[in-house]
C-alpha cells in the first residue's frame, strides 16, 4: 500500500489549502473554529463559493458538476476543508440526495433538482428514521398510498436534522405493507416541505441547541413524478446513500484540529513547576489519541486505495471516527475542569473555549448514534469480516 503523496497529490494539497484560506471569508472560518457552529447562512455562503469554483460537489459525476478526482484527492479536499475550519457543505445535498439522483433519478428529476441542490438553492433533509424505526430502519411505517397521480403520505419521521430550514425532504415510505420481506415494500419519495399537511416540531438536544425535529404527515399529497427509481425499490437506494454517509463522518481533519487545540491549551496551563502538558498521564492520553487518529487516517487511505473490504470499511470509519470525536471532546472538557461548568456564555472571566467545552462534549455524544449507532456498526463489521 502506498501512503506517501505523489508530487501531484502534494501540490493538490497546497492548492486546496491556499484556496480555503483565500476564498472562504475569515469570519466564517473563525465562527466555525470558535463554536463549531452550523449557522445556515454560513453553510449556504460556503457552498455557493465552492460551487462558483467548481468544488461544491466533487463526488458527483462530471456531467453534474463533479471533479473526477481520485479518492485520495477527495480525501485531501475534505481534510484541508476541515483543517481550515470551513463549514462543510450540506451533507444531505452533497453526499446523500445528489448522488442518489445522479445514480437513480429520472432525467426530469436530475434537471429539476441537481443544479439547485449543488448550489444550495434547495435545502434537503433526510426523512428515514421514525419513532420505532432507527437501527431497525426496515420497520418504518410512514405510508404512501397511490391516489390518481399522487401518493398520499401519512405518518411521522423522527430526528430529522435541520428540517426547520429544509425546502425538500427525501423520505423512505412504505408503499407495500404486504411485501414478503419488509425491505421490499419501501419506496424513496421527494417531498416538498411546503406541502399542506406537514408539521415540523423541534426537539431540543443535550447541549440546548435545536437541530433535530419530528416531522408529521397528515394526508400529504406528493406527485407521483417525485418517486425516485422504481416503486418498492427504495431500500436499494437507501443502502447506497447510507454507505456514503458513513464514509464521510470519519472527520479526521476535525479531530486533528481538536487534538492540536488540546495540546495548545495544556501547554498554556501552568501546573506545578511546568504546564499540564508535562503531566505524564495527560501526555499518554494525548499520544494514544494521536496514534489512533493516525491509524484512522491510514484506514481511510486503505479504503481509498480499494484494498479493503468496502462493505466493512464504511462501518469501520464511522465507528472509529465517531469514537475519536467523542473522546477528544471529552479531553477538552477535562482540560476545562470546573471552568467548563460556566456554560452560559456570560462569564467574562472564563475563556470562551472552556465555556463551550461541556456543550461540545454533550453534543458529540450524538455522533455514535446518527448514521447508524456504534453497536450496529460493530455488528456489521463482525458479520462482514468474521461472518458472525
Ligand atoms: C443528533 C441526531 C441526528 C439525526 N439525524 C437524522 C436525520 O437527519 N434523519 C434521519 O432519518 N435520522 C436521523 N437520526 C436518527 C439516527 O439515525 C437514529 O437515532 C439511529 O439510527 C438509532 O436509532 P434509534 O434512535 O431509533 O435507536 P434504537 O435503534 O432504538 O437503538 C437504541 C439503542 O439500542 C442499540 N441497538 C439497537 N439495535 C441493536 C442491535 N441489533 N444490537 C446491538 N445494539 C442495538 C443502539 O445502538 C442504541 O444504543 C439522527 C439521530 C441523532 C441522535
């Protein structure tokens, strides 16, 4: 396996590093670096700048704005984006519905949705999970019944991230309740969020933010032309989409940034005759995290080189990437100590990073749940690699 970048890849890295520094406004990057914020305006602004330079949807086919990059280039692009603290383009658009429409959408759907999806003129949300259908997604019950030239949708979606900003939802719905296998009775629908009969109810998360929602459907009419692919084949398209989602959540660059921050903070915190960074236990903890992060990045390179089992690799990246995000936010909260309890943002005597540390720790518990929980990823890895 080749780990060293070729001269072309190294110059591509330099190009992307300069691009993010020069083209993405400093305030946007500073806001993201400070609060790890997901301000909708910042996400829209960044995605449109990327789109103007041809970088919004590098993973799509070139006919629809993709860059035809190698997997290594795609990794470098993401890594540099994270290292520069650039808010990521909207994953629901770029990594989820866009690739699904490119692969399975009708020509009319591609023309109608792909340009606005790439430029974030259309904000999408993901309507998969339901109150009794998360890990066991195939048990979803939201129904879509054909009525003339439309489907009538009834039911409820849960945990729908950023649905409060969404123009459209891509949703899994049950179209054949009598199918011999539950997976065979599911279809993939595009639903206009302004349709009569839709109610969005916010859910407050552990850190106090409102990012996820419940979405209710009451006799919502969805034109039949908004069915993606074939009726009752939605499970196939969903599996394609979830593979992309899991690969993207490794977020190696974000964790690199957080570990650098931890080292800077520890080096600046007096302790005994030196600083906290001289503490052997803390040094060992940071070294262990750094080693595991290097291992994750090497695994990512193995994934991109095509050497690893592609079914298992998405789950391995999701699992290890989530764990490292959880453990590094815990490290920062530990460095803050009691100062982290001043989480209100109104304590001038407590540094801002310390005030944010507990909120960040709390909100990062979610990364081991969304996109498939860590337990479920372990099961997939075991089944795929050791057949149990
Ligand atoms: C912050 C956040 C954002 C989200 N955003 C979205 C979104 O935008 N769109 C969307 O569709 N969904 C979204 N989700 C939903 C997410 O995909 C589900 O929460 C996830 O799949 C787990 O499902 P569940 O919550 O129903 O938990 P359950 O499936 O009920 O699981 C509960 C617990 O049991 C464990 N468990 C379940 N099955 C097994 C098993 N077979 N073996 C071992 N352990 C098991 C799980 O690991 C978990 O710890 C989001 C979730 C969160 C937390």
